């Protein structure tokens, strides 16, 4: 880990850091009040003091004695995402499964095509093997890697993919009405439908599994409901539903 140390009287070229009793490491000088040190290997769960010296002999009596602690964590990893695809407009709440997630304010998610840049957001801790990341808006469709960091700096490199797709929409229903007993096969027309096991329609708050016809048409059986007028929406991933407000009337 690249650890930024804040303090005073740091010197260019001679400042060194020591993590616990490990061998001192050269610091990267930023300013008289800031240096960066790379942590050596350590034992998971161990907290060690980090001290500095500006004497390049690194003699023991030249180190600071402030006692600030650095804690080693077990290496974390990402194994799967659910859902693994969502609309380009963002907002998908993605459950990330893996190992050694930390319940920490610095728990972060990154959606990126490479290790540099991308979009970073705070993660929501669920357990040491599960967390939630909200997908950002994407400038383009296509796959990105989803990585996580317990400390906001050291991201995983598991390259588990999330697919941004063009956002789906609903334009018309046929028929637009049916009996309260349900069972009417409603053709939902729109755009950017995907053949998926997660393809789903929703009649207000009641879900109805959809059958894919093509990218602009799906078939949804109306569920039984009381006489009323409802909005029909659909989702390619059973998580992000449209907000087109196509109307179906129960009689």
C-alpha cells in the first residue's frame, strides 16, 4: 500500500519509514509536511507503529516515536456480480460477492476499463463476503471491470465484468386491458430488450416473467389484480425497471 504520512520537517532524499520492526524503506518526498511510503509485507490483523527518520543512516535513535498505527488486512477479492449488466444511465445496485470485505468508511468500488481512472464510489458493506456498489452513468455501452478497495486505494485486480447496455424503454401495450383474473398475453413494444433469464415485466408492484420475442417486443402475461388502472414497466436485469408509464386497465 502507498501510505501518505503527514508530519513536519521531512527532508528530500533522506526521509525513511519503518513499519514495526521491518527494514526501513525509502520515502517518496512530497513536501516538508508529506511523504509517501510503500508498506512492506505483514501479517493480517496486525497493527504496527509507523515511524520516520530524516537521517539516512536509519539509526534506531533517530526515528520519531509518535506511535501512529498501520493495520494489515487480509487480501480481498471479487468473485461475482448480481446483476452483471445494467443500463448505461447508471443507478444499478450491484451486489458484489467476494472475500475479506471490510466494514470501513473507505470501502470503495471502481467501474473502469483499466487500472487508471474510471468511476469510484463508496461501497455499502453487507458482510465480509458481500457488498453493494451503485453503477455510475457510463459514456458508452460495453464491459468494464468492477474492483473494490477496503482502504480506497488498493483495488482488487480480478477483472469481473459489468456490462453497460443501452437503456430499455416501453412504448405501447397490446392489448391495453384485460380481466381481473389475469392471464392475458400482453405484447409489450419498446426498445433495447435483451434475451435474458432476468427479463421481467411489472404490473404496478406485481412481477410477471417475460418471454423475449425480439429487441423491440416481449410477451408478458397479466397477473390477477383488482379492477384498476396500472403502469406496466419492464426490466432486462430484474433490478432496473423502465419508467415509461404504459397503462393497462383491469376490468
